[in-house]
C-alpha cells in the first residue's frame, strides 16, 4: 500500500483537486440513482471539515472530446449540493482562466465543480498539457474515483504525478477491501466467475487459477466448458470456438492445484424468457432444442459446501440468466449462503461488476457482503491482476 490517505495530508486552506466518479444515470434532467454521488460525499465533507477547499474534477458520459451541453456537469449541482450539505459553485471548464479564478476565489465551506473533463480530447489521451492546466487549480491531488482508475487519463494519471497526491475515502475503502481479499487472503479462497462470455474474462480465469483454491464457473461461461468436456449443450449460449481455450484452462488448473467447479446438474428451457417452461436434468440430458439457463440444486449444494469451507470469496458474474425468474435461483441461493457466512464472521466476501451488484441486490444478499465494489471495469482488471494506472500514479 504505497499510497497516502487524506489523513496524511495537511488540508487546511488548501485547494484539494479531487477526481470523483459522479457519472450517474439521468432521465429528463433528473438523477435516477445518486449512489455514486453519495459514495464520494464523505471525502468532500472530510476536506471541508479540515478547512480544505474541494475542487471537483469528473467526467460525464462520452462527449468524445467536444463540448456537449447535454453532458454538462452543471445539471448535477442540486444533487451535489444536497449530498454535500454545502454550496456548490460551477466553472464552465476544467482548465483555463475562468477555472483558475473560481479555484482562487473559492470560499471556505464551498465546493467548486469543474466542467466535464471529457469535453477536452486530451483527457482520454492522458495529454500532459491538459494535466498541467488542471494542476494549476489545486495544491493537493486526491483521487476518489476507483472506478476510473483502470484508465490512464489526464485527470486520473498524469495529474497525480504533478501534485502531492492521496487516495480519497472511497478509493481507500475499495483498495483496502480488495487488497485484503487477494493480496494476502485468508485461505481457502474461492472465486465465483459467471456471466456470458469466456472471451471477455479469459485473462481473468487464467490469473485466478494461479491465485485461488476453488474456481466456480457458472452462467453462460460454464456452457463453453461443458461443451469442451464433450457434453451436448443444445442451443445454449456458448462460445464454441473457445472450447480449446476452455480445455487449456482446465489443464492449467490441474497443474496448479486449483479446483474448478462446473455445474453438476442444469436447468434447461426452450425459450429465453421469464417463467419459460423448464426442467432440471443431468449434464448429459440437455435436449437438442433446449438451452441451459441456470445451475441445478446439486450444483448449488456443491457451491454451498465449498463456501462453507472457504475463508475468502471474490465474485464476478451471475450463475444463470438471473434477470429472468426462476433462472435466478442458483445465483440467489449461492449469494444468500455467502451473505449468511459473512454475517457469522466465517467468510470475507467481495463482489463487483454491474450485473453482479444488481444480482446481489435483487437477492437481498448485498448488504451482508464484506465489500461490494461499485466499479465494473476497474474491479475486473484488478481481479485479473493488472496494475491500475490511477492507483500506480498515487504510489508515485
Ligand atoms: P456478464 O456481463 O459477462 O457478467 O454477463 C451477465 C449476463 O450473462 C447476464 O445478462 C445474464 O443473464 C447472462 N447469463 C448468465 N447465464 C446465462 C445463460 N446460461 N444463458 C444465457 N445468458 C446467461
């Protein structure tokens, strides 16, 4: 942990240039889910309480390097004001004279919000001139945007190298939770990886095999592995060109001693829709015209048993087509078991990724997990063992 926290910085009177992720969903000008804003509020409030002057940098949507009024951050001012319980001043650019003046004249107790960093094409190219322009607006750099830390952009990477830098409260919580789960984890460690595609999570699987004791493969991904093992999977979602890769992954697991767990029984249906007529069958009994949409009760029992002997769990991806009842059954059962074990202090459980968080929220398990990462891409890249540029830059 080579990075500093806010507690190690002298914030009093300083302009604290803080990179946040406030990329919230908006419908007709109304914020429909303020979770991301609520999660950065402790950082902003802490800076204010210590007499610092928060200057917020953030991206919003994908304007592609052009000024687009529909993606202006000014529409978030009311929600931010409410969340911070402090007045929010706005500057219509994130560099230049107007922004510099706004930062210089910012009063104690006020928060300055700068315009969308991605209105500048240089942001996503990590343009050093843009980073230098931003650096003029602060005395200290604080990065609280873990979910953007897998990108080397001017506001997440270049800038961190130009000012004394630290992690904000949310970044700190994410990194501490993730480091405790994988750097020196309590063993046995079980990873659950589900979802749709092997190809997008290939690196993840390869990396996890070297680090974890048990790897539960579920969802559409498991279908590719079942096909590789010679099972007939009917019209299931699978990547049939990836079966050789799946075989290689299983061979690597045998070598490293990682226990790969695939479904032992399957829930099949002829239609991809909620409440489609379905049956639970043995692995070798998938009808030619049916698709696998969930793992069956024997598979769930095996996952539950392995969770009961595990000390650490990391989870990305559902075990079935969880958006459609009853194909959320295996995901819910495994999630609730993990939640119960976490509650009783037997398990450290960490999960991340958009679909996974939705599935854990739907089952009611999320509140008991040790940590739920709000990040999608950054969480996956961290699980893959990649260095996140935004974090590396904080380490100097
Ligand atoms: P991912 O984005 O890779 O985490 O994939 C999540 C998606 O995979 C969700 O929309 C699930 O409905 C889908 N999924 C999981 N299992 C299956 C399956 N057996 N067949 C089809 N889709 C699935």
